[in-house]
């Protein structure tokens, strides 16, 4: 029977292929988007660990997390280091790591911070930042780079780089002061891989002559070793990561920060901000999903329509089979088998297509947001979703099957 | 006894009523059923093949009595014991001649069990019917009418169902081809176990048959 | 979404554009900066106010000349998805770290006659047109130069396009 069904499909191969394309792509889309979303969420959620609060200028908490942790979007304001010092004095805060953003190097973000960054900042739940080569910065011109930066730009410990003013690869270069790579971090699968770390003092130094917003002075002839370190401590920073002595004090500390009178600042709980982000995106997601399922439904309808319209031209075929002793149930099951072949083939193709799509997306996502995607062929819940669709298709094709059943009952000889 | 009818009649929804003569067909017999167009030949065939439900009268095919059987059983009986050759469009266009011939076994376990090597049997039947074996791999569209009818005949004959029914099988053939086809068909059946009923409105083939049954006003 | 053609820059282009930005600053504006200086100078408030003033110096003789620059778009007037007025600045990520570019490194670009696509704030563009000297104040930054009869092209910073400065393993 299957052989006959297959031959039958082959005789109507063109409309069948069109229907299959619709089915395959709509199913693949559903699954791929699901996977990418899942992986993105997971990737984002574990990009930063060990940080209890992020201190930043008053504004959107989500934005703050996005630009500090993920280098997505740009900061719109600064906070003063004086405020940080004040807030840090709270005994409930164990450590504070200031960060300043703004410059870049060949498209990669430059983050200025203290060497303590590498001790306290973790990712993936509980993993610490480790060095593949070299060490954290200690000298003024030291720079630490993420693994992706080292790979893409082919840098090693000792490579010298100039930093660009501004956050894109086009901009005035601070070519009057060369930095040297002192360390390269091991890959983390997070945005850290695409970051370049410089000391607060080094960052401040290269901006010394920039008080009017442009490079007025060259540091080339200046003996920078003469400058006392304290003079190079920045007056403003973008944000600061805070670690508390006990997580139980989380709300207490964040409250006191949010109420700080001297400057408009915010304390954001990274996990909360991300959760808000996902819930915000969730409502857009629902709409998208509805559309996706609609497309799948339409594809199934297309398949049933194709079968239905094919029935008229197959009445002769049905008569012959009836005369040969086929029961109405035989004929109906032929229709169902054909549907099953088309749907199951579409499912298999969809699985392959999903793999392709996620593989393509993985590359993009790891570049854009430093997030890694899990690449498997298929998991259980995806398979059950696909099987549900196949079942729906079979149920839908019961309509033409029943019609065949009814019609064939009356067939016979005629003159 | 292969087929026996008694007091067969049918009333259509339109009110038209046809009465059929009683007849009996035994192994080895070749029966011609003649009648004008619209005289009820198709109805008779539909009744004999069990496609049309029996309203009144009785039909017995070998050991099976039709009115005692449900639709499902009738389908089985048809599959097992009857081979049909239509007037035209006998073959499924997307299957090869060989695959079409094999369809004769598709729905009958009984006939399947009698054929251990379908390909060989089909080749033998092809020779008997004067069909060249290398045509078996072709699709129906590549065969002539006469060749198509012969493939249909193989399909009807394979597995030796008791009753072969041919509905105007030669209406598209010229007189010489008609004669040839009927001869070949007749010599292909097993005189011990099989019989042939041919429906026709062509008087020239009558001499080939043992008996003639007339349907219609001129009964 | 970008649908317009993007120009792929060459090393010569980058040098040319850098020189163009420099040309906006009148010769001798920064002459007051001594060749050799101690770091203290950089923290000196008088020096800093001198720098401020230097940033505002415009060259009126540039009036009517044509110029081509690469920079970033800060939209001021947007209708739908087309921009009819924007500020062109040399770096992206303005106004958050380090003061915004000085008046003589910012251009008010007028595209009212042929509005251009609204691009991502961090998408570099090439702008060419005729210079005009005018003074106007905006929330984000003061501008001194304005540009008319403008063509705007998207700049494609190809991977290898960014030339490497001598003495460095990387970066322009």
C-alpha cells in the first residue's frame, strides 16, 4: 500500500513539493525561534554571576544591565566616583568594582575598571575568569583582552594597541599612547570574550587632553610616569558592580542606594532586570508565536486542499481499486498514508532545516552578544510538537479520506 | 457452480424497474451478456460484483450467498473470486504495467497465497495473452489500447479467481483484434475452475461464446 | 533597516576624512599648547578654559567650500523614517563620557531638500556638501558649521578596511 501511495504522490510531485515547503519551513521556523530564544535567554542569564547589585545613574534598570554586561546599547549618563566612595562605605557592601565605558578598539568595547574585576566577576553560575596567558593589568599601559578579541585580531601577550575614542571602529584614535596586552582571558561564551579591559587610570590618562571634546594635546612627549596615580583617578564612571557580604541584605542596600540624596543613582539587581526584559519580550513573543502557528495551520490546510482537489481526478483510480476488492477503508487509508508520508517527510526536513538555522544563528549570536547556542538535532519536547502537527495533519486529512470512503461506496460500473 | 442468480431485480430511485433472467455459470463456460444501451447491463454487473446492494432475488458466487453477507465480506469475496476488466481506463496511470497487474493480488490473501512468484506468473500470462514481456515495465500511457486491455486481463486472471467479468473489453478494438483478444482470453482461463462473463453490444463476437444471456426489453 | 548602498572605505579615504575634520579647525588654534609640558598643565583650569575657547573657533574662510567627511549622525528632525536635519560628529557614543565634540568638530547638516534614511546612531556615514558658517544652539551640542547641498552615503567599515597605525599591532 505504501508503495502505491508513494507512486501516487510522485505523480503529483509539484503541488506536493510546494505544500511540503510550506509545512517544512513553518515548522522549522517555530522550532528554530524557540531554540534561539531559549539559548539566548540562558546565555544572557549566565553571562554575569557573583554580582549582587549594579550601581548606575538613575534610569532604566534593563538598559543599565544591557550596556554594562552585554555591551548592548550605550550609557546615557555617568555617576561620580565620589558617590561611589560614599555608597561603598556601607558595611553591608563587601566589594565594589567601578567600570567606565565609552571607547572601543576595532569595534570591540573597551571597559576601564580595576584589577579586582578579574577576582570578583564570574559567569555561568560560579565560574571565575581565568587567564589563558599573561596576567591582569598592573602598569598604566596594560590591557587585558577577551579570547574572541585575541582570536579575531590575532593578538598575543605583548601586542600593542591604540584605543579609539568613541564606541565604534570609526573615530579619533588615541594614537599618542600605546597600550600593551598584558593578559588574555580564557573563553567564557559570554560578552567578556569580546571585551578589552583597561585600568581606570590608563583610561583617564588618554582623555586628559580632551577637555573640550577633541584631542587638543598629544601625550607623546609627556613623561607619564611622573603623574601621581591619584591624579589619574576618574571623577566620573559609568557604573559599578557591587558584592554584598550577605545576600539577605539585598533589598536593604538597594533601597538605601535608590534613596541616596546626593546624586540620582539606581541599584539594579541583574537577575531582576533580565527577568523584566524577558517578560517584556514575552508579550511580543506571544504575538509572533500565534502568527507562526497560523502559518502552520495554513500549510496543513494547503495540504488538505491539495488532497481534496486531487480526489476528483482520482475517482477512476478509486473505481478500479474498488473493483479489485479494496474496501472503502482501504481507499481512505490510502489517502491517510499519503498525508502521513508528506507530513513525516516535512518533519524530517524541518529537523534538518532547524539545525541549519540554529547553526547560522549561533555564529551571529556569539558575535553580537557573546552568547553560545546549544546545537542538538532534536529534543523530546520539540519532537512532540512536531508529532502533534503531524497528527493534526492526519486528522485534517480525514476529511478527504471520509469523502473517498463515501464516494467509493457508490462506485460501480456505468455506461 | 460458479455463479447462480435467481429472481434478480432492481428498482432505481427514479422508479425504473429492471427484471433480470435467472442464469447459472459453471466452470469452463464462456457467457456473453448482450443488450441494448441502457438495458441494465451495468446494473447487472454491479449486482454480480457486489458493488450494488441486493434489493430482491439472490446471487450465489461459489459458496457465498450475497444477501447474507455484509459489505465488508462482499469486498473480500470480490477480491478473492472475481477479476474485472473494464471497457476502458483499466490501469492506474502512475504505476507500471507490471505493478498494475500485481494489483490483482493486492486485496486478496487467497489469491496471493496461490502465487509464489508473481513476476513469473505475470510473464507467463503475458505470453498467453500475446503481450510482449518487455512492455511490462512501461507506464499505461506508453501502451496501445489493446496492450492495456491485456494488462487488465492479466490483473483479472492472476491468482485464478473463479469468475472473470469483462465489460465491453473490445469496444475500442477492430474486429480482427477483437477476435484475437477474445481467443487469447478464453484460452487463458482454467476450464476446471474459472469462467468468463463478457458483456457486449457487439453481435459479431457471439459465436465465440457457449451461451448468450439477453438483457432488456427483448428478453 | 539599511537598503541603501554602502561605500567600502579604503585606507586613503580614512586619511582624507581625518584631514577634513582637521581642516575645520583654523590653523594655529592650538598653537598655545606648548611642545613640552609637565602633566600639571593638563589639570590647570586656565589651560582647560583655553582649550574650551579653542573648541569654539570657526574658520569663516571655509564658507562655500565643499568638503567630505565620515562621521556619525545625530538626528534632529525626523519625519517618518527620513531625516531632514542632523548633526554630524566624529565619534559615536556622544555626550556620556568626556564632553561632547567642540563646536568646530560638529556640523549641522541640512537634508530638507532630499531627506536621508534614518540610520542607526552607530552607523558611520559619509557626508559631502557645501560648508556654511552659522551659529545655532541645540540641546545636545553647539554647532558652528553647517552643510548644504548634501549627499549622504552609508559607510561600510569592512573587516580589513580599518588601517593599522604604525607602531601598533592593531587599530587605526
